[in-house]
C-alpha cells in the first residue's frame, strides 16, 4: 500500500467495525470479527513500515506486536471459556492481553528517544505528575481492591492488578509523548488516538465492574457491550492508519526540547492531577472513614515534590530567558559586537578602573569611509556583509584587552585600556590595515585626562573623527592639539 491509500484502509475498517454491531449473537462470529480486525491492523502496520528507513521501523514493530498479541488473546480467551471451561484468573489469554502494555510502551519509549535525543526533564516531570495523580486514583479504587480480593488466588490477584498497572504505564508514556517536541503530523495523532482508545476502553470496563457491585449490569446488554468492544477495535485500526500515512516518515525526526512553558490545557491537566489526592481524602472524610490514609499521604507528598520541581524548572527558565534578553539588549544583531547600550555601561567603569590603577586609557571612534556610496553601488546586503566582515577583522587586529562596539550605523567605538596615544594609534592603525573589500575608515582618538566625563571623552574622540574626515579620510586623528597625519597600512599615529 502506498502512503496515500491510508484513507482506503481507514474507510474500509470503519465500515467493518460498524458492521460488528449488527453481527449475530454468536461467539464464533464476534470472535472472528474482532481477531480479524486486530490482525488487519497488524498487517497494515507491517506493510506501512516497509516504506520507512530500517532505523525507524523498530517502534512500529513493537506496536504491531502489541496489537497482534492483544487481538489474538480474544480468540484464546473465548477458546478457554467455551471449550476448556476456564473462567478463573489467570487464563491462557492473559499473557496475550498483557503483552500490549510493555510492547506499546517500548515503542513509545523508542519514539520519544529518537524525537528528543537530548532528553526533556520538563516533559518527564509533567508526565510523572499526571500519572502519579491518576495512579493514586487507580490504587484506591482499582488496584488495592483487586489485590485484596479474597475470592482469587495470589496469581489471579497479580494478573488482575497487572491490567491497571499496564494502563498507568501507557498513560505515562502517552503523556510523555504529547509533551515531547518533534513533528506532530497525522501519524502522531493516529498513534495518540489509538492509545487513548485503549485507555478509554479499559476505563469503561473498570467503571462497569464497579457498577456491577451495585446491581447495574450494562455489560450484559449486547449493543452496549459491543459498543465498548468497538472502542478497542478502533484502537487496533488507528495504529495501522498511522503506519500507512505518509507522515509516518517524519515521526522519528529528532528535534530540540520544548521550552518549559505551561499552556492552558497542560496547566489544567496538572491542576486536576494534583487535586486528586485531596479530593479522595475529602470523599473518605464525608463517608466517615479514611481507609487509604497511607496511600493519600504518599501520593500527596510525591505530587508536592513534583510541583516544587516543576516550579524550579519554570524559575530557571525565566532566569535563562531574562539573561538572554539582557545579552540581546547589549549585543548588536548584525555584527555580534557589544552595542551602544553595552558601551555606555562599560565606559564609566573602565574610566574608574583607570583612575584607581593610575593607568592611561584611550577611546577611538571609527567610521567607514563613503559607506553610503558603497551601499548605493552594491546594495544593502553587500553593505551588511562589509559591516560584519570589517568588525570581525578589526576585532582580530585589536589587543585582547580592547573592546570594540558598534556605536551606530557604520560607526564603531573602541576602548583601549592601558594605552597612551602612541599605542592606541598603532593599534587602530592595524585595524585600518585589515579593513576588507578594499575599504577604509577614518578614526578619532582621545586620551582621557583623568577628570572629564565619559560623554566629554567620546565627544573629543568624535571631534577628532570629523577632523579626519575633513582631512581627506583614510586616516587617524588624535583629539586635542595633536595634528592629524594620513596613515599608511602600517598605521603610525600622527
């Protein structure tokens, strides 16, 4: 089957599943129909994954194993009941039914690992929180009563408990998958829908079992029982539809983890999960007897620690984002150099260090010559490239202690701590010599007099820059009474 034929398979299976409701009330008919649909879903998975690269097939093979074993278990269960008269648990069908849970969980684990090879602890905490809340609910109303059923053998109680534990395992893996990053195409949602159907079907049988204790026996009504069966049949088919869909190729594509943010639906799910423990306690208090106090204490403690962990993750995320915003606000987007804001913050501190250490400090202002003409001649992309290449070349030519910032447009400012006018001129001259694309710049240098403000120092350097422009460009001029001299590529200050 080609990827586009998933629609044909889906429509055909929808008709077959709908026909299940009108079959004769005969075990052979019903069993054959259910097993046939399960095996058809298995075959669709095996056919669909043949289109995938070998490395991406293993998760689907796990899904196929789970579907095949679970649907085959239906036939084994009917044979054990009708032919062998085997009614007590465990039955020969239980290993087949239970295989669904570890097989699908393994497939989901492989998918998650391939979609997020770096891991995602935030998604893990969210999945654990939801599973813990629902797990407490399952323990109180399903697992503990089954484990204490005096009418069953130890093996029977163990098998009975294994089903809700398997559901919790699938729930945890499904939640983790939904919180993972990666492409969310049609195949992703078909798989999620299939797993949700299995969980919904199992939950329906648990609810019916509890209703049976009150004398309500809806599972004895044929159309209702078959309606529940159809949920499982739909789950078998959805895996096959997902495998046949063209988006199955993208399911294992790796991606970066999602940020630790909380959406509305996610926040609601986490809130409901964390309120389960107090809701159970409130119900038992209203009933006049707290029968599961230890379980509630353990569950509440685990949920509290998970919530604290999630809050810590959110705080770290906010701190990281704030740090990134600060860095971005101080970095020029085009060149990657510090911007004017960073320069204005750093210059006063540098002057104060110079005053404290008694060492000279110079400031230089550089401006690319005839940059507007270059832009008009070659276009703005070429102008951007010149700014990036020039800033990188100048940065490499300066000393390690020097700081170059983009002051604005094609103008750059350089902080030269520990340098007098001669050394500053030589350093800026080296930068002039490596200016790329055959371009030049004019520069003004000012030596701090130890008393003027940072603004006054920059103004003197800027005035020297204008003098260099007026003197013919492609030169370095020192601020004050020092005359400007045109510099060669060897760059000696005038």
